[in-house]
C-alpha cells in the first residue's frame, strides 16, 4: 500500500474514460477545494463532457485513424500502433512525474489506453514509484455478464469468456490498487473488500436556469423516461404502465427521450414532475436519477429483490426513491400522481440528500480521505462475508432465471468434463454461488419493497 501522507494537497490524475459526467463533476469538486487535478481521456466522449485538451487534440486523430484501418496487417496500421504505444508510455511517464494520486475509472489503464489492449502494468510501476492508486467501477465493468441484460442473448460460452475477462481485470486491479470503489450489488466477482460506491457518492451539480414547479390542479403530471437502451431499461413496460394510468383517468404528459445528449435531458428534467428511471435496476439512484434528485424530481425505480439489495448497503448510504418490483410500477406511479404533497416531499428529500451528500466538493473530500487511508469502517463492503445481492440488472425475472439457469448448467457441464470448476466459470466464491442457487429456487417475481426506503 502507498497511501498519500504528505502535508500538501495531492496532485490528482483522473482518467482514462468519462462515465456519464462523473469525472467532470469530480474535477469540479477538486477545483472547489483547491486541489490540483487533471482529467485526461485519449478520445473525446460523444457527449463532450470535457473541453478537449491540447494533448487529446493531438493524440485522438491518430487513435481514430488507427481504429479506422480494418486490415490488421496493414503497414500503416502497424506503424500507427507502434507510434501510439510509444506515445501512451510517454504520456504515462509525464503524468506519473507530475501527479501523486491516480483515480482510474471503468477498468481503464495507460497500458493499452491508446491501442485498446488492457494489461495494467502501469499500476505496478505507479506503486513502485510510491503513487496512490484508486479504481472506481461503474456497473457493467464489474457486474457478472450472466446478470447483465446487455448480454442476455449471448451463448453460455460467450458469457463465460466475458466473465473471465471481467475477473482477469478485477484481479489485476485488486492485486496492486490501494483502494477499489464499487457498488455492493456489482461486486460479486471481487475477492477483496471494496469501498461502497454510495459511501463516496455520485458527484453532480447543475445549473439553476429553470425552477421546477408542481402542476396546477387539473394540469397533467409530467413524467419523463430517458432510456439509453430501451429493452434493458424496461421501456415497453413503462409505456404500458403509462397507458394503463391514462385509461384510469389520470392526466399525464409523458415524455420519452432515447439516447439524447445530456444537456437535453437536463432541460427536460427541470420541467418534470416524476422520473421513471429503470425497471430492472441494481441501484436506487443511478446517474440520471441523481440528476433528477438535484432538481427535486422524485424517481420511480424498479428492480428484482430491492429489499435484499438494501441489505448489502449501509443504511445511511441509501438515497431516497420510490422503489419496488417491476409489477409495482403502476401502483407506485399512481401513488405519486395522486398525492402531490407526497410527490413533493420525496423530491425534496432526494434533493437534500444529493445536494448535501453528493455535492462535488463533498465527494472530492471523500476521495481525499481515500488517498490518506482515512476510511471509516461503515464505508466497506466485503464480498467474502457480507450479504450478496444477485438480482442483476436489465433482466426481467423470467429472463434472468433462464439466462442464469443455462449458464450454471453450462458451468456444471464444463466441470464434469474436467474443465474449470463451477466457481471458476462463474467467477464467484462459495457463499455467492449458494445465493445464486437459492435465487433460482424462489418465485421468479417475488413480492418486494413497494414503499420508499427510509433515509438516515
């Protein structure tokens, strides 16, 4: 371990990938605290969260040109990849010389950052040079693929390959990083304790250009749904729920935004009464719901076994939201549509939580505590001993049951044929395997929490 111990403020590097504005707001937090920091990603994000740096403007065209050459044995491509390999190590050396703490996100690494092949040898070098390394996971970069709706159409063989890729990355990171931050429900493949994602927080701060106001009596209630991927977010079921509520006589102005730039979503959020986020979520407030909370908009979010998910988290780290199983969506929406004071109270509670607990400067301050190994015991989650959540993300209960059953049968067949053990194929320890088995023996659509979880 090489935690930061000097009296002066550490110089922080963040990279090498932006995730829904997380690092833009974290940077703002460090800036507010007067902590010198740098964010760098080799290629600009499609939603342009950061102003391009001079270094990025120089490197990105070479990377994009190399990626555009389909013929792998092309002389030009070989030359460009050699150039990029040299450049990535030069940039890494410069950053190592000028920074004390490295905050990496989404399994990124300088070792392969410019040529698309992760090896993580840079972490070992950073440790040898006495640098502090913190890794932040954001969901699909750690979640078992067989519990991820994005991969539900994959064969068991493909899921096994994806799982081993996740395990290899996590193992390499855990071997040398000083601190790993992850959400307990997506930490099933970890072998070492992680700092709870919600303990650190999702940094966000927005502009106060428009004030949100409740609709007048008789006006339709404005409901927003903004899925990045419609199937995994449960969009068809959301549409059906809205139609059911309209049939019951509720006046609803429903807006659906699909894969649009963040600033457009923010604009709509500020004129919204209720956000319907996800139908099969493994978190209570993801990025979009955090943005909604900032503007006082209550979120309805559904998922499998949210009561068990809450059990994996320290209670004070559970933010306010209307939660429940997918089949409670209509009832939960009905409750908020019909009860304006309750809707307002939930929105204000979420707003207070996010603006205080997850303000960029507050989140940045917690990262400074991580740098110095000043980590309270209640921040930790240990996948070896603590309660696991195995409900997954983006999967309706029948789909989850089918995918998981098929994959576990495949793992058992491999083991019977002299291949890897079942635990190795699944990438989990024995207690988590037992939880996976038990989940297949329960009702495919259990009765779950339908009221907002209490907020400490």
